[in-house]
């Protein structure tokens, strides 16, 4: 049962990372012209190496030069930490029930 949970979680994370890389490419193509040093920093970062793109931290509301204020900081970070805490708690409960 625990293996199935981790398999499903892994599949979900893979799909999210795949979708994020598509959105990150949209960000990179524009920001390469506007703020190339930020793009270079991200390309060399641990985030990029781990498949974490722009939308994971900045959301997907910012799409053009005129709506830059829509870019969020740490988008979803607290929710992600809460989800991981719940998954760990659930896995611990499952181990205790064995």
C-alpha cells in the first residue's frame, strides 16, 4: 500500500514537473530579452537542476510585460510544505498499522 502511495505521488510530481518545464520555457524566452542575468541565475541554480521552473514559485498569472505585478513570490510554498507533512503523517500511520 505504501509503495502504491509513493508511486502515485511520484507520478504526480513528474507530471507537474513536466508541465512546469513547458511554462518555464515561456518565461525564459521572454526574460532572456528583458532580464538575461535572472535567466542565467536560474539556469545555473539547484531549482533548474531539480526541474523546478518559474511557475512553482511565481505562479502563472504573469504572462506579459504589462502584468509583471501578477508574478507571485513563493507561490504554493506553504501549501507544498503542508501537503508533504500530510503525506509523511499518512505514511507513518500506515507503517504503524502493519
